[in-house]
C-alpha cells in the first residue's frame, strides 16, 4: 500500500499537497522537488491509479530548508525526524492511512533517532490532524505564532521507545 515516492509522482503529489492548503503550505514544482531531494523518507499511497496520500520527512537538523517550523525544532535539537507534511485525500480519511504512514516511519526511525517532530495548525485549527496526532502519542512542546499574526501551530513530539520498548 505504501511505497517510495518516485520522480513520476511529483505532479500528482503537488496537486494533492496544494489541494490541502491551509493544512499544509502551498508548494511549486521547484520547491517540492528540492524538499523531496532532501528527504530520506518520502512515501505515497496509490488509490485508483493516482496518489491518494503522501508523507515527506527530513532527518536531523542542518538541511537548507527555509521553514520556520523546521528551524524551531533545529534550534532545540539536532537528532530527530521532522514530519514536514502528511496529506491524505479526503476520500481516504478514516482508513488508517495516517497510522500506516507513521507505523512505517517508526520502523524507519528505529536505531536512527528517539524523536519525531511535527506541527499542526491551531489557527486555522486542524481538528482532524490534532486529534490524530494526540491519539498516536504525540505531545505538545509549545505553540508557535507566525509573525503575520494570522496563523499558529502546535509543535509536537513523539518520543520513540528505546530498543525493546513498546510502540505507540
């Protein structure tokens, strides 16, 4: 069901991503290609012959990525996986895709890091994503207000168990 994102997916990924604004920020072709190039964990789910969901992460600090949210985490830690975006097409909500993505990410993270970071909009409020992340085990580290005063995000952390511990 989940597979590695391929170069031929970028057009469909861009369309799915931009349809999800303001839950995620809008991208253009160049910024998406640059982001995927930095990622060591970019995955998609196919649905009816099209990309129906996507997940893009960055491992650790130091990437040349102009994201204030990513920078917020980099100012606090160096060893982590940052969930830059997770988007599931509305027709696929409630089918366990988000959980499957994060389960795959946890397997990828084993032996690499003890922390996964993400952020979710609190203004405008993304209730579905906030509820999902809390159910999965993320806890809020703080809230970050954007300089323009129109947006804010909850900064979230999922601590991974040490070797041999239970998963969320």
